[in-house]
């Protein structure tokens, strides 16, 4: 299927989704959201696909934010009554249970930073720049940035970035735990695809459960989170892949996963 604002490619068990509006630094408009919802929905539904990578086309940006030109034409009632951009969280974060990685090259600003933070983790290239500069436009983050950035880097840096619009470079972002890893710009896609292939080679049910339990750390108290983890662990012990994984270890061979 071809899309207006993104490209999608399957490489073995990894789906590569690329934001493809390089002339506007991959700014996120309503069409991008619709296209991404469709692409992520297909990725989630396709049993042959086990991990995804989201990146931006061109060498300047992952995404420079929500499309300011589109937003400039809307009134408050349009944003509110249409629940503008409300579907990012419900359709892309909540419904996608399989793991996906954001490969961030260049600018990840405003909604672009917020989209990257929706991923299970971020791999950044050395020229990546993260920021929430919405205040300069008279607004504020609106796709989860004030919450996810604060959870990732803590109050001091999140507050400074939101209040001043200062961008954070890749090295600082790694120190601040916003990104999992920084790699040379030329290696970004290869490294992200390698990580994704590694995840895609894991027992699929265990991958979903691992993702769910780490995410629970952001949504529950410690005691509840630990119970949730233990219950998921106990469910996994009933899977065919648990029997296969342990047998494969003992027999010194690779596991052959059933996904159940
Ligand atoms: N929206 C639309 N177009 C954009 C955007 C954007 N966010 N960013 C860049 N562009 C366009 C420029 O207008 C320009 O287009 P043209 O060639 O037609 O003039 C083209 O991309 C290239 O950009 P620049 O010439 O500005 O490139 P520079 O290298 O000089 O600067 C920057 C790069 C620093 C990234 C600069 O473009 C910039 O500051 N961009 C805007 C960044 C920004 O403010 N982002 C936040 C947007 S607001 C937001 O994301 C809110 C999210 C929450 C919404 C939720 C609603 C509920």
C-alpha cells in the first residue's frame, strides 16, 4: 500500500516506516497521523512482522513538530471539538503492543520529540536535537511531551526545555536517559534495523509481555507493578516458547519460536 506522507517497507520481520515530507522537515499534519495509524495498524495485525522502526526522510529531521501551517488555520473550537491529535496516544501508543523503535536523525522538535518518545525506545544519531519549543508559538506540548519528557529526564531539564525552548543535543539526551543509544549519523538506520532484527528474533509473546511490564512502571505504583510483572512471568511459563527456549538453552541450539 502506498501513502501520501510516509513510506513503509518490510525487511524480513521488521517494518520500516519513514516519515516522508522532507521539504517541511517531516512536519506532522493530520494526513501523517492518518497514514501512521493505518501503517501501525497493519504492522500490529501482520503476524510475520515482529518489530518496527520509525524514522524520518532526509538528513535534517526526524520531525520538526506538528505542522504549524495546518495549525495556524484552525480555531480553538476545531482543536477541541475534533479532539485534534488525540488519536496519537489511543491508536499508536495504546493499540500497538509489538515493540517499535524511533531512529532519530536531526531535529525532533515539538510533536516530533513527542512522537519519538511514544516509541519503546529511541536510538539517536550524533546530530539529533530534541526540544519542546511550543512556548515560542504561544502554545505548549499537546501530544504527551510535558508528561513523557518529564518522566524520562526529570523535572529540571523538562521544565527548562519547555519554558525556554532550548534544544538538547544527542550526547546530553543520552546522559539524561531520553535515548537508549547514540550512533554515528551514517550508521543510524543500520543500527536501528539491527536492534529491531534482534527483537524480532525473540519469542514474540515474551516481547509483548516485556514491553507491557516495563510500560507498567510508568503507570502503577511499585507493589502493583511487581505483581503485574510476576503475573505476566507466570503466564509466559505456560507458553510453548518457554518450553522451547529452555530446551534450546540446555541443548545448546537456537530456539524455534511459535509465538504462543
Ligand atoms: N510545521 C510546518 N512547516 C515546518 C515546520 C513545522 N513544524 N518546521 C519546519 N517547517 C518548514 C519550514 O516552514 C520551511 O518551509 P519553506 O521551505 O516552505 O519555508 C522548511 O520546513 C524548512 O525549514 P527552515 O527553513 O525553517 O529550516 P531551518 O534549518 O532554517 O530551521 C528548524 C530548522 C529550527 C527546525 C525550524 O524549521 C523550526 O524552528 N521549525 C519549527 C519547530 C517548532 O516550533 N516545532 C513545534 C511545532 S508545534 C508542535 O509540535 C505542537 C505539538 C502538539 C500539537 C497537539 C495539538 C493538540
